[in-house]
C-alpha cells in the first residue's frame, strides 16, 4: 500500500531527527523539486540525486536537530500537506529551538515537490554561539 502524504511527511522529519541521511532520498520522486526560499542563498534542489548530496552533506555537519511539536495540516488538495514543527538544535553544545514549515506535494507515496521554510538565520546564530 502506498504511503499517504501525512505518513510521508512524518517519515521525513523522523528520518532527519534520527539522522538516517542515506534513507531520506527514497522519500522523494526521481524528478522532485525542493525549494528553500528562506535560505540565505535561496536554493532549489532538483532530482533525487541533488537530495542525496544534500543529505550526505548533512551527515558531516556538527549540527543535530530533533523535531517536536509536529502538526500536519491536510488541504483541499489530497496530494498536499502542510507540516509545522520545531527543531531542537544542538551544535556541539550550543542549543536552541527553531520553527519550520514544509509544504509537501506527495504523489504515489513520494515527495514530488516541497517548499521548505526553515529559519536559517536562527540556525546560523545557534551554530555561531
């Protein structure tokens, strides 16, 4: 049975929280598009290969995040969910909490598009101490 958009959204934040970087690209469609408009240099990741490289790079960062307060909102479009959550951030002992919002389109159990709204400035401030 194919996973619902809600289930895929939960798998994504759980995988990030548990640092299962190698598994996360499998949640995405081969031709996925992920936009990060709040990144200091707005980024667009295209395709599962870009996502694999993105997640592999996360494994090398001295930054760990754990999702909490997760709420998934279903929309009138059955493929689209909006997920709100907080990250508890730990950057080698420097800690804080950062809010996040994802808008995911999931088709046939895979993320075909995502707009990721992470507060990169707040994360950078935690890392900098």
